[in-house]
RNA sequence: GCCGAGAUGGCGGAAUGGCAGACGCACUUGACUCAAAAUCAAGCGUCCUCUGGAUGUGAGGGUUCGAGUCCCUCUCUCGGCACCA
C-alpha cells in the first residue's frame, strides 16, 4: 500500500528508480504492452493524488457507474477512457489531477437479479464490483483507487443516513400523505423526475397513482436558489434550460374568491390577472379539498359519480392534450372579487390538483383550455382583451397580451400594466397578492424496496417519529430478508429489523421500513471521494472546501433533471447548514454522446448489436480502442460503431511504431545549426498541432486532436523520405515532441515509445508542450486572389510583405488579368495570410 | 402544440464571416510481388465543350467585397416539455 501523503519529488524519485531498471521493450504494441505499463504505473504509484498540492488540484469526475456483472461495455470506455485522456492533458499541464472511481451500488437491478436467480444482492454486487475493478484497471486510466467509494457499504450509507437526519433536523426532510407515482412493475413509488412522461424512467411501465405516506426532501425550498445558481455554471445551455424548465418558475397572482352562502374561499393562481373581468366560472380539481364542503346536496350524487370516473382514468388519458375535457357543476357559486358577479363552480379533469392551488379562474375568451370547456358546456365567454393593433387576428380564444376592454376603470390599459394595477387593487381589498409559482415538486425519496439505504427513523406509538441518534448510525440493512416484491417494503417483513426500542422512551417501537431512493446515495458521493476513509465525519470541511467544486464533470445528458438537480440541491442545503462553503458542486459539465451499434440502433444484448471492447482490446490493445473512440466520433454527439474505423486506427499505430524504428535507426545525430525549409515545414506542423490540440481538448474535441497527431506523423514521414540532408537529431526531437502529445490519448503506447527513445522516466511526468508563435509564421504564404469573390489565381508572397505590395502582385497576376479587362476596380480587400479580393464593376 | 439542437462527398467527420470537404474510411490507378496481403505513390463533390470553366454545405429569400457560418421563411431529423392556469 502506497502511503497517501507523498511529495512530487519523492514520486519522481520512485518512478525514476523503477524506470532505471531494464525495461523489456516489446517489438510491437499490444495488450502485453498495456499490462506491462499498468503494472509499472501501479508499482510506482505514478498517478497517486498528492494532497500537498491541493492548491493545484483539478477534480475531474466522470459519473460513477452501476456495477454490472458483464465486462466493461463501450459506454464505460467512452465515458471513463476519454475523460481520462482529458484529465491526462490537465495533469501534463501541471495540475494535480484528482480522478477517483467508485460504484453506485444500491439499486433495483441487483434486487431484480436476486428475485430471478436467488443470488443475494450483496453477494452479486460485491462480485460485480470485483469484476469491474479488474476491468477498469485494464483501461490504463489514472484512477486513484485509494479513494474508492461504494455506496452500498455501511461506511458509506452511514453518511447517507446522516445526510437524511441533517435534512430532517433542518425541516428539509418531511413525511406526508400524498398521491404518489407508483410503478407497478418495480413495485415502488417514484419521484416526479423519475417519471418519463407517464412511464417509469427505469422500466417504461406506465405509472399509476397511489395514496401513500412517504418521505420527501424539500427541494422546492431551493427553487429560486437552484435557478439563480445556474447562471455562473459552465454547463451546456441545453441542460441549464432543462433545469430551468423543470423548476418552472412562473410569476403571477394568487386571488381569493369568496363563495356565496359560505365562509369558504377559493384561492387560485393565475399569470393573467389582466383577464380577471373575463372570468365567467371557476374550476376546482376533482380532488380539491373544498369539493366535499361546497357541493350542493342535490348535486352530490353526480359529483361523486364524476369523481369516481376521473379516478378510473389513467394518467396517460388524463394528461393527454387531445383528451376531451369533462366536468360537472357542483351547485355552488363563487363571487367575483371586483364585480361581485356570481360565478358557477365546476370540477373538471383538466385542472390538476398538484399545480398551483388546484383551482383556476376560468377565462374562456383568453385561454384555450377554458375556451374548449366553456364551448362544450355552454358557459358564457366574455372578451376583455382586445388586440393592441388592428392587424391582430382577434378571434377568441385570444391568448396574447393586448388592451383591456370591458374591465371597469382598467379598460384601456395594456395587459402588462393591468396585471400590476389589478393586483394592487386586490391587495388593497385583501383579496389577493402577487406571487410566484413553481412546477418543481418536492423530491419523494421513500422506496418500497430492499436494496437501498434504510431510512434512519423509528416510529414510536408514544413519541411519534423519532430520528435514530447519530451515534447509532448506520442503521444496518439486514442480510436475511424476503424481498419478493409484493408492494410491501421487504424490510417490514423482517422482525429483527423492524423491532427496536424507541430512542426517546425506550419502549418497543418500529423502524421505518422504506429505503432511500438511490439518487440520494449519488447526490453526495463527489463530496465523499476526497475524504473517503473518514470514520468520524462524512468529510473534513477544511479539505473538502479546497477539493471542491468538481472542475469538470462528465456524464450522460439523461441525468439533466434527476441526478444533476438533486446533487445541486443537496450541496445548496449542506452549504446553508455550514458543512461546505460552496453551493454549486460542478463548476463545468460535459455530456458525452452515445455510441450506437453498427446498425445505428442503441446497443443492446437483445438487438444483438452490442460491441464488446474485450475482443478488440485482445487483438489491438486498449490504446487502439481508446484512440478509435477518440478519432471516429464527435464526443458530444457519438454515432454508430464502425469496424473499418478501428482498423484505420490500428494502422495509424503501426505507422507510429515504424517511424519510431526509423528514429532508432537514424540514431542520435546533431540538430542542425539553423533550420532549413524542410525542418521549418515540420516545425510548423508540430507547433500548429500543439496549438490546436491544446485548444480542442478543452471542449473534448478528441477527433480533431487525433487528426493533428496524424498530421505530425505524416509530416515526419515526409521529412524522412524527402528531406536532404536529413538531421537525425531534429527528427528525434520532433518525434519526442510527438510522443508527448500522444501520451494522453494513447498512454501505454506513448510510454513504450518514450522508453524506446531511451528516456528513464515516464512520459506522463513530462510537461505538456507549448507552441511557439514564431514557428507558425511561414516564410512565404499562398494567397488566393479573387475577383468579385471568385478565386482566379493563387500567388506566393513573402509573409512579411506590405499590403500595397500584395495588391500590386495580385492585380498583375496572369490569370487575373482577363477578368479585369474592361472593368473598373472598385476596391481591393487584402486579408493577410489568406486572400485578396478585387472588387470590380463594368466600366 | 411550445422550447432547444441539428441537416456538409459513397461513409465518419473538419472549417475565429475569408481558398468548403482538414484528418481518416471506402474506392480507382500505379509501384513492389509469381500472386495476394501489407506497404508506398497518385487520384477521388457534381456537371461541361476538361492544361480550362460552371456549379456546390436540406429548400427559398436577405445582409456583405465575401456566407456552411449572420438574419427571415419553410422542410425534415433528434432531444426536452406538454391541459402547469
């Protein structure tokens, strides 16, 4: 075991000692090369994170993965391997890169596998993790396994439970009875974010509603902070937009309507207070709490019938916008707050109990849904907004802003002004107020499944809900449990787990038998990584505040409103509680695309189009596989797998090795005193590549990085065959530069060739090359000469020549002349280093 | 329906408003070979009257000396949201 605290120089010394030992250089790159260097890197602790250099830290994180039984798939390589190449560049650039790895190990697949095969989730998960660890090592990434995190281990979930308790103390975790999303196939409740339209995000089964008492995290408390925090994040705009939409902030007014012959009031939320005078009826959601109270006796039968009918409708039907709206009058009337008119109160399935107040003021003239409903049931339609200009098509429903009409003293105002003025009046009358509504719902975290972190709560008949004291954590997940899914929490069937003395009164009580959503486990793992062995606290703030935020986070876009929103919420909450001093955990974010099967379909075993990395690695070695992934696709887009592509990359590696042999044959000749044209040409390509790669790696443009490497190789190959005289020293230096640039992208191959060049230390301890602008200035440049934007000629001019001289050459160029005949030269535009455009008009 | 992203050779994909197609794949031709593979060299958008010219980045308009790139309209593809008051 390598001690953790090591200075860079001691690392360097160890590495040197090791590298001084005679290295067996292999004839040709392949998996043996991989194995050899992986062992050396591990033995020398080459990639161990050095805490002494935390001020230079670069926390590079790829979303950890679920441990699966099979070998690594293309997606793992794509995410982890390429992120590693990015991190390697950062490391060569002088950063102390922190690149940990771990496993999101709780969750349904292991439990479902157990139900099918009888293998306990703990056993299968541990087995899978062992397999994956081994597999991940063959990738040759810089993972520092000293910092591994496994979420299903008690030393991790102890702190997941701690997190739950802290949120509970703070009032951010609470229990309530509510209709919740229920997946009949997974047999558990789900959070809103985990329902994809109307189906379960995991298994695509259509979700139903179930009335349950469950634990929620009060993410809505952070709605505003989560929106504001997005501003400063270097995240894809698309992802930020998705989060914004998910939070769904909408500004409007809350208006209270009195009910005739009743003390009850109906509160509605509206973004269109300007249309208040057009309100001709009220609608409550069928589930609204006031329905029972307000329904007239003679309407009760019909109302009950209707509520039953709505109950039986499936979610998918009710939410469909093509669904024909239905509803019934409940026999009561509301009073318009400004006119005193009596407005019939209806219940209808188009009003959602879960948004706003579950009630709306219906303005059929200015809302498409109210319009459809009013038309269908013959309710009055009163127009109160006119088009701002006569050209506006003002058929009803007219949903745009305009000028108020038939609205008492507010007539003539614009919608925007009226919204403010009408609310002011309502405030004066104590009938309403300006308010903001969010679409975001609190995060339901209870799951009626076995393989998760137990909720650290005890239910006591006398004391009620009692949190498990911190010093009694973790609440261990018992091993022997019947986890056949039947909708009951498996833990409720375990007597040994269930029964426990109440921490407060000591009388026998019952533990909470639900487990936490696995998204809770993954909402804080990035905080545990740097301090993963801390037994007395989830982390040491003095360390974490220096290690975080994550500098680059890489993972799939499918987590945009799940994991990424949850993690931000938890960090905001932890900051408020003083456990960390930052609110945003992920400074920068990159979403990788998806590698599809050769048929363009998503890879899957059932489709038979899955590509096994192992087969290719066996033949070509892991760097060839990694290089192909880097070269063959745009990282942000992905694309279909191609067999031909990987052969092309294997060929590139062959050529690199042949060139290395040539460099060996040529020996260590001197560098030329001054560079000749042939050398200048090579220098140009090398430095142009350094500049491009350094820039492109920042945006994960691996494909163009590899292209630039190929250009260097082509250039050196040309130099080798064509230059006379040829300078061995120059060739060797240029090749060494190439190997440095290659190192992050093909770490084993580069290491092998670096050793072959006679170097005694690792190429991965080298500094990243810097380009020289001087090398990018060519002696002569080729300029395109255009006449009216069309290329007519190409001229060679010295690069330092003045604009006037360029014009002169261009105007007298042989093939240009015919196009100038009989024309008047209007102007001549010179773009240095690129082109000349002669603008002419007929004389 | 609303919001967002995208459309470039036979294919994967490049191009701070400045020579479209970098870098590759596939293909064609040549060299080497008894032959094949490998390798090396050359060619490779389309069309024509072919040492040249015209045309060309989903379609149509516009701005500009100059547009794949900026603006408008449309088509299609992909993502997200969707009775959210």
